[in-house]
C-alpha cells in the first residue's frame, strides 16, 4: 500500500509574499547575512523561550510516539519466531504477551501521535498569536517616516503571507521533520538489531534515495521560487488594478490590464505545474526505491531463511521495516520547501520588528494636562530622513489663541510645518515647543489631547457616523456628539442619512461625500477640543455655495484656540489673525491679512489673482 500523494509544493497564492518581486530583494553582504540570520534566530528564540516546557513536552511525545510506531514489526518477529514455537510446546503466555504488546504499541502510537499533533498545534498557535500581536502593535507604533517608505503592500504581506509561511512551518513542518527523522532512526536501529546484513542493504539504498532527494531539492527550490515570484507579480498587479480602479476606468485601462493579468496568470499556472510535476517524479521515485529494497531483502533474506541464517518472523519484520523506511523522506523534503519560505518570512518579519520608531515617547515625560496652546519653533531645521533640507532654520512664535493661516506654493513646506507641530516627525535641529515644553519630552497623551490635526483625507473608520465623531473623545455622550456636529454645521446632512447618526459609513446609503467626510472630521476635532488645531487643506472639498455656512462652522470650530489653517482658498484665510507666506520652507511674509493685502508682497499678489479668478 504505497502512499502516493501529489501534494503541490505550497501552491496557495497566499503563501507568496507580496513585494518579493523586487522590493525586498536586496543583495546582502556576508556579514549582513549573518546578522540577518542571527536576528531571525533571536526572534524564534524569543517566541520559544516562554514556552520551553511545552516545547520539550512536545518533542518527548514525538520521540515516544515514533518508538511505539516502530515497535510493531519487532513484536511480530518475536511472535512468529519465539511465541509460536512456545505455543507448540504448550506455553501460551509468550503469544498472549506478544499480542498484548502489539496492541499496546498500536494504541500508544495512536494516542501519542494524537497527543503530539495537539501539542504541536497548541505550541505553534501560541507562538503565532504572540508574533501576530507583536507585528501589529509594532507596525502601528512605528513613525510616519517608516510608513512612508515601507509600502502598504509589504506591510500586508508581513501580516498575512509571511505569518502564513511561518504557520505552515510551525504547524506541520517541524513536527513532520522531527517525527520523520525519529521514525527513520528507530527503524534503522531496529533493522540493524534484527539483522546487520539487511542493515547494510539499507545503507546501500541510501545512495539512490540521497541522489533522488538532492535532485528534488535543487529543482524544487528553483520551481518553488519561480512559483512565488509569479504569484507575487500576480497579486501585486491585482492589488494595483483594484486599488486604482477609478483611474483604470477613467483611462480605459481594462483591456490592457486584462491582458497583463492573462499573462501573469499563465505564468503562475506554468510555474505551479512545474513544481507539481516534480512531486510527480519524486514521490513515486521514493516508493519505487522502497519496493526495490523490499524485493532485495526478500530475495537475500529468503535464501538465508532456507540456510537457517535468518528466522521467518525476523524476515517479515525486515520486510515491513524496509517498505516503510522511506515514507517520511517525502515529508522531510517538503519540510525543506516550507523551511525555505518560512526562513525568508522570518527574516522579513524580524526586520520589521527591528525597526525603531524615529519619533519616540519621552523617557521622562513632562505632563501638560491643560495646555494653553502657545507654539514656538526654536531654530528648527527639518529634512525627511537624509533627504534635502525642507525647512531651513525657522524661528516662529504663535501666541496662544491665535489663528494663523499658512499660504504658499505647492511644495513650500506647509504640511511639513504642520506635521512638526503634531509631532509626526521630530525636527532635525532645534526644537518645537508647546507652552514652553519641547514636544520630545511632552507626555504623549497630553500631546495628543492638546494638538489635533485634520487633514484633507478625513479618514472614516468602519462604524457609525456617531462612532466616527466620538473618536475625538472616546466616551462622549450622544448629546455631546450631536452638539459637536451642530457646531460645525454637519448636523443637517447627518440627520438626513438613512439611520441618522447610527448610519454605518461603509454601508450603501451611508457613503458620504468628500465634503461631508470633512465636516464629520470637523465635528470629531470639535469634540476633541484641543488647545491647538491644525487644518491641512481640511476645507478643500467643501463647496463654495455653502461657504457662508462653512465659514460659520469653521469660526465655531476655531473658537479661541490656537489654530493653523492651510488652505488654497483665500476666503478661508480671511478669518485668520495672521498670515504666514511660506516659500522654499522659509517664512517670507508675516502679518495680518489686511496689512498684507495692502502691501506689495506675495500675499497681495495671490489675493489679487484670486479676486480676478472669481469674476
Ligand atoms: N514624506 C516625505 N518624504 C520626503 N520628502 C517629502 C515628504 N513629504 C514632503 N516632502 C517634500 O517636502 C517638501 C515640502 O512638502 P510639503 O508637503 O510640506 O508641501 P506643502 O507646502 O504642504 O505642499 P502642498 O500645497 O502641495 O500640500 C516638498 O519638496 C516635498 O517633496
Ligand atoms: Mg500640503
């Protein structure tokens, strides 16, 4: 009963990390390679260490279960060669004993195998749970700087396909390797103990088996890699098409995309076929070696039984052992594949976990529960990573309660300045202060409470409209939520939604327009009631006809807190106490809007151009 199972070498598309097609493929030096390996092992160790006892328990179960499995044929040999002759001379005990021993071994093997499968699952799931939580928490904690350079496709594949590859290894790979190796070891020992000549035959059979396995490993590593690359390319193309579906439709890319998809799918089909075909040779090859071995043992052993050099029972046991000896090889060769993809995954996940946030929480946080909202830039210079200087040395003082409008051309550095106040980044030189406290030493909670930034994207999370507003202040009552919406002029349209405040924003009918999204995020900010409010193009999607209403809502939102408004529409700027004109990261004009309009500077020119555009 040969087991020929054609298992595709991990054909699931999910097992192929998105982004392997280039992004992660960086040539490493030898030293770096060693460091990467050390990092991976350290991660594995840190997952295993708290579960040492359980690990040892699992390994013990594996060893015992395999010993029980191997005991069967030896008991049969004893039964035939010793218990049967004893029975002929009237002693029934040996045969009863042999039967009982066989039964015990069989039951033990079953129970122990069930035990180690359960123990392995518990162990691997505990490790994976730990890892999943770590990856999520860590990725979320990393600074914006990291998220801007690490594409979301890569992060997604860390959390999905990489963890999946590790799951395969931990769930089945390691235990099948361990049980396979133990099984072969015990079987080989039993064969040698029964009859060393057959042991030598077994050693001889190792040669073709080794050659076949090496052949398979080499080919399958190539085929498997090809399969992963093909599936990664397929997934990347799919994600790109579907996330950019609007542009696809707008520019009628459907046909071209479909053709590209056809090609990629065909590549993937071929690559998968190739690896399946390898298994189609390898697995029957192993079975064949096992069966040839059986024939040789039968021939050689048969003659020796005739000579009296070997007993019949021993021969039967040897035949059973020979036939089953090579069975685990196929699983172990599979292990090689899952090991390769899992170690690649481990390298990437450990690399992600090694990233440190560039914006770190303070060691000795300064509490500022009731910030007044005075903002100061003290000799601030800023560059993104090691890029060019975006803000060259800036000194700026915004007294508490002032409404400042930031204007300037695209790329002037307006958003950058805003992000520094919200501490999405730390300045490369100098310091940004809130009420005289360096943001780097301000307690994170207090910073988040004091500074709120509303951006153009106005992201809504899944949940109801009310949930989304309540994000501003978790635990806010329905009255407070409604009052916030009323204050910014969002109440009207929310009431008109199918289920009012309880409308799910992701459901049909709950889908709100870009402008409505911005109003919801205003309400959210109003509820948060920060000392410093930053609006970065946050009014860009609000329509001109409702401008009066928007202006009113905005006035209420600003109240008497410190505010920084970045807007292309100059009517929004008019409500400011002060205008800063930014150019190439420098403040080139600074004054009250009325004063600047009267002057000859850029703001006056901008204002004039804007007035012209309105008529
Ligand atoms: N994440 C980033 N990494 C590297 N460089 C960046 C990053 N964000 C912005 N920059 C660069 O910093 C400069 C200022 O960008 P910023 O976003 O502050 O401009 P902006 O004034 O807000 O422009 P816009 O009006 O178009 O929003 C630009 O030259 C831009 O290329
Ligand atoms: Mg900007």
